[in-house]
């Protein structure tokens, strides 16, 4: 299981985030996603800790805490597959009809 950390400063580093969470137990991994186009941090991270008890302690201590001028949002990360939509039974495809560009050919 991992922890979602939101509302992060764009100046945060993996080492700094790891140090904050290390106060509550062993940090196994820190992921700081970046924007594909700009390479800029996206303002959130995922932290994996050694045990669920350590994760719980970190969440309870850090959710709502101010760090680097921002109030952190810290909770258990939801699995990716749970992020499906409510659009037609989880199909997020944009089917949709024709529209767009039609050109008459003579």
C-alpha cells in the first residue's frame, strides 16, 4: 500500500519528502510524478513505507499539516483500477458521433 501526498510545493525534492516521512518509520520509496510535456512536478507524490502501522502514523500526523507554505493532503492512495469512470460501466472512451469535418467531393 502507498500514501498519496497532495498539495505539495513544486520545489519539493524526493530527499526532503523522504526525510519528513522517515520521522514516522522506514520509507521504502518516494515517487514524484512530473508532467510529460513540461517535466515540472505535478504537485503530488506517492510514498511507500515499511509497515501499515507506519503509514497510518504518518497519515494521522501529516494530513493537514503545513509544509513549505502549503497544507498537505495525506491519505491512503487508491489503486489505479478504482479510478475508472461512471461513464457507461467504466468505459471512458469518447465514442461520439461523426460531427467535425465533412467535405463534399464532386
